[in-house]
C-alpha cells in the first residue's frame, strides 16, 4: 500500500485531534462540571433562586429594582443601590459606568436638538452630577439631608469653568447649572459667575470643583454609586438603617421590628475580616411582606 503524502497525513491528524478534543472539552468536561455542581452546589449552580408563594421572585445573588412602572421608588420597600447594567440590573448588560472621579462636567442638553438616533438630545450627566442627583433624591425620599461636598443645592456637580485657564480669571461659568438657573455661588475671585448655556463649548476653561460647606454626607456612598458588576444584591448596613424609618412608617409597623429584620438579613464580613457587613435587599423585602 502506497504511503499517503505527508500533507494528507497532517490533515487527518488535525481532524482526529479536533474530534477527540470536541468530545472531551465539548462533551465530557461540561457534563462532569455540571454533575459536580448539581451534586455539591445545587442551589448556587441554578442561580440561587428565591421563591415566595410558590413562585421564583428573584435571585439571592442578583439585585433588582423596587420601583413602580414610572421608575419611582416603592416607598414600602427597601431600595437597592444604583445599577449601571442596562436600564438597571440587566444581566445581559452587566457592567460598570466606567466613569471616574475626574468626570465632573456635564454635557447640557440642547433644546430642539436630536441625538445620533434621532431622539431628543438629553445631554450627558457626569459621574459627579449623577451622585449629587441621587443623593438629593434619597434625602427627599428618606427625610434626611441629601447634601454632600461638591454638590449644589439643586443636585448637580458644583463645578466652575474659569477663563482664561491660566492667570487672573475674567469669566466663570457654573457649567452644570443650565440657564436660567441661579449659580450656586455668585462670584469667583471677584468675577460674577454665569449659568451654563447648552451647546456652548467650555473646554478651554480651567475646571474648578467647589467643595462648599457640606459636612459628612447623611446618605451613604453605596446609595449613590453603582457596583462594578451592576448586579450587586446587597446594600450597606448604614443604607438599610437610613431607610428603616420610611419603610416602617409606610407599613404602619414599629421601626424596632424593621431594624430587627435588618439584623436577621445582615451578612457579616467574608472570612471575618474582608469588606463590610451587607444586607440582602430582596430577602429583607420578602421578610417584610411576610410580616
């Protein structure tokens, strides 16, 4: 029998390798891993579903929103932290906002303008303004001060653009406060501060965040910032305790009972020293519904 040419033998060897590896890595290995996961970690392997009334209402490891059809918080429920995953806790869009501490200048919406998709121009909020707006809204919801450093009273970033960028200022603009808003400070180094005008380019100015007089915030950091995954099911103990009086009032129960439920659904630090204690929002809200 004539020996096959080397190029044919090489192709046959490659085909055999593909078949063997497909069987092992595409069949045997996934089945083995799935079997072990189902036998040892059944609940977690299936997504840690949480059931109530015979129905799956969520997952213990994936957060969700507790809002009405218009996106407003349902006052009788504890609220989750913000989410940057899609429209909120979208497992197909898990992500962070990728905005950092230097993202402090908004892009103001231009009236009548359209975006690339033909929708009305909504501008873009900086990370600072997102934090300020969330803090203000939570303060109003829970009856505490929503003030925090570098935020204006109307809930945007307290940031000036000063011109020229170098040297004594001749012009100052509160770039995140759209006209005809009243700027959060009247003057800066003797120059009258203007409100921001949509569509005007302020890039050449020097960016000056203004700390203001706000003390330590009453609204915790996790209440105004999204997690890295956008799917965090937990909130801090401080944020849970902040919401307790509002939830108790809405349900007509003693706040002491609500605080007791918070303690029951608080998980300690992983390994006893990592991170901070956290509260699972879904499980806490279900416990409240059960009475």
